[in-house]
C-alpha cells in the first residue's frame, strides 16, 4: 500500500498528541510522537550531566544514545523512560537541546526512516516544513498560551507533579519563543498547512475538522 503522511505541527500544549492519537485510530495510521524523541535526548543530556552550552559534547554523545520506540513506550539505552521524559526538568532544557543542528539531523533521519512507505501521522514542530514537506495533509494546531497552560497544568495535577499556573505559562512561553526563533527548522506554519485554533473547540470538534481535511485528500 502506498504511504500516506499526515503532519501535525504547533506550539507546546496545543493538543497535538491527543488529536494525532485519535486520528491514527480513526484512519488506521501509525502515530509517531517526534517531541518524545527530542525529550529522550534532553533526558540523556540531564543524565550525563553535560552542560547545554557544550554543543560538541552533546553532538558526540548522540552517537552513543540508543533510542527505541515500541508503540507508545519510549526506551533510552534499554530503560523505559516514557514517564521520565514528561517532567518539568526535561521541559526546561528540551528546546535548547532541540535547537542543536546535530540533534535535529539524527532525529529527522530516524523519523523519515520509521515512516518510509507507511501510513503515518507525526506531530512536532517542523514535520510539515522540514521532515515531510510533501506530506499528504498538513495541520497547524494552535491555541492561546493561557488555554495551553491550563491544559498542561491539568495534566501535571493528574500525575501529582507540583507546579503553578504561572510557572507552566512561563515555561510554555519560553519554549514557544526558543522553538519559533531558532535557526534550524523553526516552528512556522507551512504555506499549505490547514490552521486549526483549538482554543474554543472541544476535542470532538477538532477531530471533525481535521477529518474533513483528511477525507478531502482521500477523495481526490
Ligand atoms: O507536548 P509539547 O507540545 O509540550 O512538546 P513536544 O511535542 O513533546 O516537544 C518538546 C520539544 O521538542 C519542543 O518544545 C521542541 O523544542 C522540540 N521539538 C522539535 O524541535 N521538533 C519536533 N519535531 C518536535 C519537538
């Protein structure tokens, strides 16, 4: 069967992974959470105590990091790190780590390799612009920073992570800034992406909207 690629890009906490999982289920696509891959490298950097400014050391380290993905579980050097990659500590350093050219090159190569010839939905920041510029359907999912911070805060509360609305909002704004202004594949909407603002939409509404775009494409 011919490959079919759907990309979902957008800022932190806009609901990309929630919606990508639902779309994957509905249309029988494989889901790849590319943010989790950057988070694994950020965790690797934390574990090995390398300074963020030492880009050379981080680039060298990349060769040794063993990343593995099995369904929705993520393994770093054989250890299941699925929960560990979603902590505020990882959030703090993931954007600077993801701005390093060598890091992006390694992960983009892996993303293309994993999706080759398959029916896949990927979410991230640069999927529709840099990783798969010829994707079949491109979505740019946005929401106001305040709505995104509230959603993220709720997730933290459910997991028992102690933080405040102000801290979460600050962290989201900082990541947005770094992700949108970096030199390598910044977060921007692809010209041919459909922008969906989920601030005032229910998940079902967002799902319906994106389904329309996918079905339009399937019907062509
Ligand atoms: O879930 P959330 O929106 O908070 O973030 P994520 O998708 O898990 O991505 C975490 C970080 O990885 C982002 O803030 C980016 O710095 C980086 N990232 C990226 O640079 N390119 C991607 N394709 C995906 C994530």
